[in-house]
């Protein structure tokens, strides 16, 4: 069993804390916990909102519902068993919830968090600074900037460049049509915001893969049109994201030039 401590704070209009409360809950590896009363916090396993009536977790804003009692999803993964969803279309975290989590019902993520204490960055060579920033989990990047305010520009450059690399590495549309697409969503060295943008494009790519599989199973005109539409959406989304991140990288590298262009 693992324990989770949840702190609840109530504040006034001035954001001063007027009341606080703390609760501890125990979970199995797959998130099962004893029934709670109606007054307890709805934050549950891995900090996700828990449905008090069913005891399940609607992950990804309701995209897929996960049952900690059944230890699997209540709906199948559309990319299973032939694409990135894996053989078991209802499986949770590939049967490894100790080392992984799936807060949105789409991708398993490495559960382990990297430390945000990077030592004396100023005393390290530039290459080592970049390497250490790249080892930080995306949920800790904001904390890293607060801990090292003097290196905020470096952190922004590294994380944005890493996101650009990841966007450019996404499969080309012809690979989706050729059944050779593989999507990788990075956890380290990028901000959560850029990771969300990457995940949106990957979801578009997954829809295109699913449409291609449907067309292969039933090669009719309607399925061909749907496949091409999803592939076009993915292609346009990837192109727009690469352009957006490339512009951000350019702005971070040349802030003075950016000001001159605006003037």
C-alpha cells in the first residue's frame, strides 16, 4: 500500500489562509482505497479527481474512465492491439503502475520525479548545464525556474529547444499512411505547456492511425475520405506547432532583434 497526503487550504479574497485541513489516504498499486464519506476530498489516486458515486476516475476530462477495483479502463484503447495502444486495450500502464502513471487515459508516464536541485549551475560548463536542465521532469520546470532565477533564460531556451526537437521528430504524414508511425511523448526537459501541445498533435496522429486501420479493414470511399481528413489535420497541426516553437526559440536567442522588429 502507498500513502498520499492531501492538504486543503481555504482563503479569503486577499488570498490569506483562513482554514486548513489535512487528510491521508492509503492506496493499492492500482489505486484502490476504502470507501470514503461524502465530506472527504475528491482528490484521489495520483491527485486525480475521483467520482464519488462509482469510485472510478474519469481521466482526460472524461476521455476514458479507470476503475481501481477492476485495475483496468472501462473502455478500450482505439489504438489497440495493432498500434501504440498495446495488446491489452483495457490495460492500465502496461501492468506496471508502480513505475508509471496515466493521468489522462492516453499515455503511460514515468512515475519517478527527478530532483530539482541541480547544484551550482554557474560553476558548470554550458554543456553540463543544458544536460542537467534536460533531466528535469516537465512538472518540475516551473519550480526549477524559481529555484534558479538567474538561469531562467537558459531553462527557457533548453526546454523550448527540446520541445522543438520532439515536434520535428513526430512521424511524417506518409509514415502514418504507410503503417510505420510511432509517437513518443517526452517527460523530461520540456515545460508542461509545451508537452500539452505535443500531446494534442499526437492525439491527432493517433486518430489518423485509427482511421487508416479502419480503411485497411474496409477500403470504401467514406473510410478513405475520413483517413485523408485526419492525416491532413495531423500534418497541418504538426507544421503549425513546429513553426510556433521555432519562432519561440528564435525570440529567446535574439530578444534584441525581436524588439527591433516590433518597433
